[in-house]
C-alpha cells in the first residue's frame, strides 16, 4: 500500500515541486546576501566622497541681496567712514553685523593692521567671493567671525590712538603716493622704521658705515612693493644678511632705475659694478651720476678704457664732458675723448687692478712719436679686438704685425706694435 502511494503520480509531482522551491529559495537567499554585501561595500567606498562633497559645500558662503548691497556701499566708503561703522552692531545675516563687513573692507581696501590691533591674536577667516556690480570682476573678501564686543572695542581704540594704523604695505603705499620725499610726514617715516620689512632690510646695510636709515628708506620708497616684500620674505626664511643678499636686492632696484642703488654701487661697491654689471645697469648708473665727485669721475674714466660696447664707451665719454661742464663734440671721437680726459693715457697706463696699483708701474702704452712707431702696453682687461678698435686698425693687421695667431694669449705688460 505504501509503495503504491509512493508511486502515485501526484505525489511524485508534489515532491519534485517541493525540492524545486527549496533550491529556488536557497538561490534567492544567496543572491540577496550577495546584493547586500556589494551594496554595503559600494556605500562604504562612496562615503568619503559624499562627506567631502558636503564638507566643500558647507564652506561656500552665500549672502543675500541685503549683504551684497551693503558691501557695494562699503566698497566706496573712505577710511574714516568705515572706521565709524566699526561701532554698528546691526545684524545683517549669518550672525554678521555691519561692523564685521566694515572691518573686512578696512583690511582689504585700506590696509588696516588687524593683527597689530589685536596683538597677534589667532583669527578665524572665511572667504566671501563677490562679483562687482560695475566691472564684473570677482572680489574675494576675508571675513573674521568670532570677534566679540571686547575685540571691536580694542579695534576702535587702536584706530583712534594710532596715527598710522596700517600694515607695512599700507604705510609704504601712503609714502609712495607723496611725490616729494620732503613732503612725507616724519611720523609716517617713523612708523615705517618700526616695521619688520624695514628692520630686515636695514640689517643688510648696517655693516656699510656710510648708509643711514633715511637713505635706505628713501631708496625703498622709490622701488615697488613687490621687490621689497620679496626680499623681506627671503631674508625672514634664510636669515642671510650678507653681501650676496644685499647685491641681489640692489640689482632689483637697479632694474627699476633706482637712484639709491646707483649711488650705493658707485660709493661702496664700484668694483662689482665695473666687472659684473651688464650694459643696461651700467647705463642706468651713468644716468644717475649728476655730481662731479672724484668717485664718479674715476668710475667714468675706468669705463672709458674698458672693453665694453661702443654705447657704454660713448656714454662714459659724454658723462665726463657733462661733469666737466663742457659741450661734447657733435661727432663723438673716442681717441679725442681719451686725450681730453686721460692726457697721460698714451704715456702711462692709468687703470690696473688694486693689487697692481701698489706693486707695479706700467710703461708707456705708446712709444713717443719721434720713434716713428706706435706701441701699446697691455693692461688688465685688454683684448686684441679692443686694442685694434682703440687705434682704428684691422685686427688681422695687428696680429700680423706682432706675429700672433688666434691661439695667442696676451697678458698685462706685453708690448704690442700698432701697425
């Protein structure tokens, strides 16, 4: 009987369907498990990206039309009007009052020294990026949240007590706007003397006894702020106040045609200027030589017998005529200029190195005219090309007369016959 039931077709179909359902359920459970595992992993991987997106979004500051309109007014306010607004506690939005926006404009557009006013207090900062209603340019404005009534009272007191409550750049800008050095208020100069920018640059010049703070400040005011700040940043990092740093700074000023830099090189570092300056700096230096001092005349004379370009030689010659109060000839003649300002040049070499000046006398570059021949005594810095140019003779003729080849090296003291 039991065997007959087991063989019944309906029971066989039921058993088969039961097994199929069990297998299907197991597969579904497996698929669901795999799905949840993969989903969890993907969510885990996406979490940092989602977090970063939300974090970045939170950093963006959106301001209302009221705040934009207020800032538009503050952009046009002069310093004194903005300073008065530091007392306004009227709220605008996001916890910021009018005084917060006024402070941001004072710092951004009037160089108000916030750090000095609050004695170096660590400040929170938020950036507002605003599109200007007229020009359309984007303006980034720093806001300073977290300041309370005590902080603003300190700011107001600082703005009233300090005659020049500005950053070093702000002090520089105010001096730079005044065209005449004598018209700059002494109190403004004194305020800049106390800045770290002046202190660091002054340390480079302290070893040079002839330079006084007033001369350095006058030279700084004639330069651009970027050069001053760049030098200050380098000095604050390297603490290198030596000759190399000083020359680097002065060369930056020379490119801006600084009178101070030109005078410094002429008075204290003339040898460096003669040997290391390019023609542009040499011409700038000559341009600012206005007084007929012994150093200025000696510098021009040394250039007159140098191996530099014709433009430099001509400029040196014209400068000597100018310092002598004479009108130069219409057609410049270098030999004539040498005869005028170095009358002994053809009898005695005038310019040798400092060591040679003490240790040796160099004979006549040119033999007296009665001999019927001309000779040149080689001095330091001479080249065959320069000698040929000086005497208006072909280079090949000079070499042939003295039995020279392209490999011949001339040395100070050698006697060359001029064809």
